[in-house]
């Protein structure tokens, strides 16, 4: 008998309202272990809210969220979140920022320093371990945030528009690094972006959300082979997937404009 794989993340009939505003309506979604899911959709359609429900920062109004087989009731330790704003401790060095979570979990000084340095290296910041955040560029700060989440070894990594504030070149470098980390670690990732190109570059699956209320309007597998580099944008399959996503996004954006 085939083994039935339990999804890493499951949303079952999840609705979320803030007062009279219904942000998400009856969302059902399964994310398999090792998937790299990208969420696309117009501003305000409920993407950040969806991540906050998965991570347990917010409770659903209806339905339930299950992560790694357990119902999410409080801030979920299996999830690590990376935000657009770096949220680093300015008075701590790079390596001190990265080892903070390990310290909180009682990992001893020598071991946590050793592990933190490995993660600093894995995001390409070798040599910068003793620098303070103020001395770093935006891209470097974001790499520290990623290393800090990796050090906590969460099963699920959640990214809320992490590269939106970065210039195009830095963004490309970070995308390639994140893909390589993803391929090595096998982690389950849910990643929000406004960029269809970023979605196509990173994901193994893409979801386009509609607004008012937020729900899934397109769910499409990204079968572009891994590893990927920027030149994949020239392939016919890339163009085909991009057109399909673009059409849905356009329809949703137009609906949003009409309802204003
Ligand atoms: N804590 C909150 N209280 C009240 N309204 C909220 C709260 N969080 C989000 N919203 C509203 O929910 C809607 C969806 O927000 P959000 O999930 O941040 O959208 P997105 O990330 O897709 O831009 C928006 O209208 C926003 O104003
Ligand atoms: Mg948001």
C-alpha cells in the first residue's frame, strides 16, 4: 500500500476576519514537505495574514492550521520567519545575531558559536562575523536574517517579501543563494513576492491569491529544472508559465481597481 504523505502545512477551511473585514475566506491548502511555495497577489489580498496564521502569530477566525502534524495554537516553533525589515539587534555582531536563538535554547557557548559560524558562511558572509549591522549593506543584513532563521533549524521557513527593498543585482545573488540553501536543506518554504520573475526563479509551486476576500485563484506547479540561474528566463517553458501567471494576476488587479 502506498504510504500517505502527511503535508508539512495544512490549512483546513481557514477564514480570518479583523472586525467586519473578512481577509481570508475558507482557504484549504496543503503544502508538502520540501515544497517551495510562492504566494503572489495584489497588495492587501491577505498574503502576510496567511503567513501569520501558519506561524501562529495570529489565530484563524474559522478552521485550523496544522504544521508538521500538530495543530498551530501559539507561536509555532517549527516555523521561522524572514521579513522585509531585517530586525537585527544593532548592538550585536553578525555572529551574535545568528547565535541568538541557539543561546535562547540553551546551546552551550562553544557549540553555538561553531554552528552560528557555519550558517554565517552558508549565506556567503565569511569574514564579516564580527561586523555590526550598521556596517552592512541591505543585502548583507538580509543574509544575516536568513542565517539567523537557519540556525534555529525550523522545518518551515516563511519569507514575507524579503528581497523587495534590495537592488536588482543583489536580489539576484540572494535568490541564487536561497535556492542553493533550499536544495541542500530540503526545507519547506512559503515565500511572498510581488515579482512574477522572482516567483518563477525560486518556486516549485506558485499560488495566485485573489482579494476581497482573499482566496486561492490559481495553483500551478513550477516544473522548471533546478538548479536555476538567471538565463532560465530565456527558456520557452519560462515564458509559458509567466504568461499564465500574468494573465491571472492581471484579472485580479483589474477586479481590485474596479471595486475602488
Ligand atoms: N492586525 C490587523 N488588524 C486589522 N486589519 C488587518 C490586520 N492585519 C491585516 N489587516 C488587513 O487585512 C488585509 C490583508 O492584509 P495583508 O495580509 O497584510 O495583505 P498582503 O500581505 O497581501 O498585502 C488588509 O486590508 C489589511 O489592512
Ligand atoms: Mg504583506
